C-alpha cells in the first residue's frame, strides 16, 4: 500500500512519460525498513546506492538532499517501507542524467511464525546467469528474479533459493542466504551473482566485530542438504530461519537467533 | 521526440505510480516503424508480442483493440516510430494483470550514408550471459544491453556487436547480424541469446521463399574477420551494411542490397 510518492523530491502521484531508464531496467534501487519513523541501516543503504550509481555511471544524487527526502518519507504516518529508485534519464523524455522515484508504503504483513519457527523455501529451477558487470548490484533489470518468483504460487512458501548454472547457491529472489555447514557459518560470495544485501553486510560486520568467523565463499546446493541451520536475510525482514527446503526439514539454530538479536538492536 | 502517449488505449501524459512490472523490467515491448502512416510488419510485431506475453505468462492484450490503437498511433502526423510496452501490473499499484504503454514518436534521423556506404561497428567487451528463459525475447530488463551501448561515445559508431562468453556472436545492442561466410549467408540462432528481430524473421522468410539458403547457426567472432560482407537489421532501420568492424573494413555486398530491396518492398 503506497502512502506517498515523490519524483526528485517533489510530491507526485503520476510520472511524465516516457522515462527511458525506467523502461529499460537501467537503474538501481533500495528498499528500506522504517522503524520508529526512521530508516533502519540508512548509512548502509546510502553507501550501496553510491556504489551502484558508480558502477552504472549514473549521476549520484546529492546525499544531504537524499537524507532529507528519506527522512520525510520515513516520517509519513503508517510508513513501514521506503523505496528509492534511481533510473537513468528524465521522465518526459530526456535521456541524460538520472531521476529518483521515492515511495513511502505501509509495512508488509507476514505471519509472526516466519520469524519464530521459520519459513518454507522453494529451490528454484531457474539458474541465474553469470553477469560479472551486474553481480552484487541491486538493479532494476529483475526479470530473471521475477520468473524465479513465479515458479510457486503457494502463499505458505516464503521464498525461493537460486543457484547458478554450476549448482552454487547464490541468493533468494529477495533475500541473502546463510547456512551453518560443518559447524561453520557460511554465506555465498556476491561477486558470483545475487544482490549484496545491506542486512547481510551489517550481520557480517557485526559477527566480525564479535570475533565470530563467517566464511564468504561458494556454497553448494548439496551442502544445504546437510546444513545444521539455514536462514535468510534482507533489509525488511531481518532474518528468517528456514524450516523446510524441498523435502528437508530444519530447526532454527543459534546463528539465526544471534542474527535476530542484532537486528532487534538496530531496530531500537 | 514523443508526439503522443496512451495508457491502455487512453491518451495520457503521465503515468500513475508505482507500476511494479515497469519498475522491475518485467514485460516486453515492440518498436515499430511507421511508413506511410501505417505500422510496417504489423503482423510480425503482433505475433512476437503474443509469443513474448505467453513466455512470461503476461495476459495477452486483445489483438483487435491493439490493432486499432496502433493504427491511431501510426496516424499521428509526423510519426515515424510507434513503441508499445506491455508490463506486468497496473500503474498505481496493483500487481495483477498487465498494462500497455504506447508512444508515437518522430522518425529517428541517421546519416543516409549509413544505408548506402555502411556503418562503423564496435565489438563490445561485455559478454552476454546465457539466460535460456529469456533468449529471443524483446523484454524490458535491458541493463546488459545499456551497459554495452555505453562502451562507446563516438557518434560515428552506429552499433556494437555482442558475443556470449564462448565467443559466439549473438546480436547488436539494437540489431540482428547477418554475415556472408565462405559464400554462405549466416545469422546467429537466437535460441542462444539476443532478440529474435522481426526484420530478421521477415528477411529469413523472404530468402527461404526465394529458394536462397540461409544458415541459422552459431557464428564465431573469428568468422566475421574473413566475412565477405556483414550487415545489421532491425524493424526501424531495415538493413545497414557494416563498413568497419574493429580494424577490419568491409564493402556493402549483394546480400545486404537484396535485404534493402525486400525492405523497400515492405515499405511501399
């Protein structure tokens, strides 16, 4: 449920067309959680946006202005999510520069048991293609991910996990994945593909600061079969334990509870 | 230069936001030439649109209504190009169904010598990733193609040719490619990647009907080095001879002149 929309900082309910970048998936975006009227993990979102703009040679929006606009959006009564799109060109036809489209929306409701007991996950048939130029980027050309998401319709399935053509697990359609394999916490290297999530980065930094080793490496689908626990992270949901992947059942373990505790601390 | 815009058949200058499909590259499009106030190769565009919608499980727009809307757009004074986008969801927020965005625009001006003498072509460094689910589709998740297009800024370079990671030539950033190799006319198989262009399909059918063999197969970049002629096709430009690719110079040959003659017949 969208509550308010801004184009380049000005309130708008409609967008002049055409807008070349938006129509060709040429841009980046951030989906941010609003907690207590403020954007959670704001600095990390701004940093990733800057990295994405640099990699796509998109003009970087002024950060002071962005902070102000994001604060305004987060303060909208009822806001639970703020989404920012930066796409090349300008609404109305110009192909130079970049334009930002900002939404404040209500929170996305999900069953509380998805955090406490865990989620059911589908292993997607679609294999992600390797595109080194786009690896890690949160970009707008998401058709592969949308096709993967369309593989299931059962609303009790929360997410789908994606592999590359070599059977390496990369990410979910909207989450990053962690697993405890041979008592070691592992997450895939996003240089191989998938999105470099801000929640993933925040958790990696927190664990490193606490002296806990996390392996960032290739994670094979076969390793998930024997994982002690699996969990999924993103900026909106924090961390979800996986309770079923295909035929295999899992129980929430200590690693996901640690992750959820960190997220709770960042949400205070 | 956009002359007029329609959303689901109604004139509009702006589009309600958000529109989930357009913002995630989840849709297909057709860019059509207007000649004499009518869409050239209309039936082929409609057929490809239907194929694309079916492959993405997008509701197919009603063809009778589409024909009427395209005829209206093509009849706009000064129109040279009509572009139709079909993206999942509805402007304003609903995620079901699909919505069409239609533009009438002026013709794209290019130097006449690009048809008579040929074009200069850049061999792109970016290698297209194999995505079997998307091969041949004219879809909206075009960021790879946009990055490839950004590899050159010299306006005298008309197009960039793209290979896959194995060195097979797939397409240009906006064209299909034909080459005469060992006296045989060859074009890459779009099942490997790239867009299945309507002009490519129309030429293939015309040559087959005339009893001329065209090989649809893998085309290696090394084969282009020794090609007798190379030419590029799309719905808007028809056929351009390549006069330079990298360091190698070519002259327009009889195959591209045949192609141009067919296009002239379809433009009458």
